[in-house]
C-alpha cells in the first residue's frame, strides 16, 4: 500500500551543474547519491531527487517546502547566503519581511536558480 511506502520529492533542473551549485553552496545541502543524471539530497530524514529536465521552473506552484522551527532565523540565514525571497499580495493574513502569516503558519517563498518555487514554513 502506498500509505506504507516512503515518498520522495522531485526537484526539476534544466542545468544540473548550476542547480547543484545553488543547492550545495547556497542552500547548504549535501549530496547523498547520484544516479540517472541527477542527485539525491536528504533533508530531515526525507529524500529529494533533483533530476534533469527542460521543464524546470515551469510550475507556478511550490515544488517543496522545509518545515522549520524558526522561520525568521531560516529566512535571515538564507538572505545572508544571497537567496532572494518572493513578496506576494496576501488575500488573507499578513506579509512582513518576506514572511506570510496566515492559516496557522508562517511561510516564506523563494525561487531556486532554476526558477522552481520553494518555501520554508513554521506551524504556529
């Protein structure tokens, strides 16, 4: 049954070398394995597979998010590493210093070097 099987997230990349540089040098992830032209990263015990595709950055929805304990600290650290956060007009809630507070969470979105939308989020 799928409910008992591990699930793995995918991150598309049109340029794996460029994307790896962003994820490893800017975000600070460490590669766990390489296969099929891509790379596996492990975050908090869950794997994500970055794979080559010309379709990277075409989704207008978030690809993935990290659930963090302190979103303000994560945003500050990522900004210090050069990550630019998105500013969205919020129909509900408040957006301050790149962090939206609504729906029981504080969330901040950013795009990777491939144009994929990612986020850091803290449940309240």
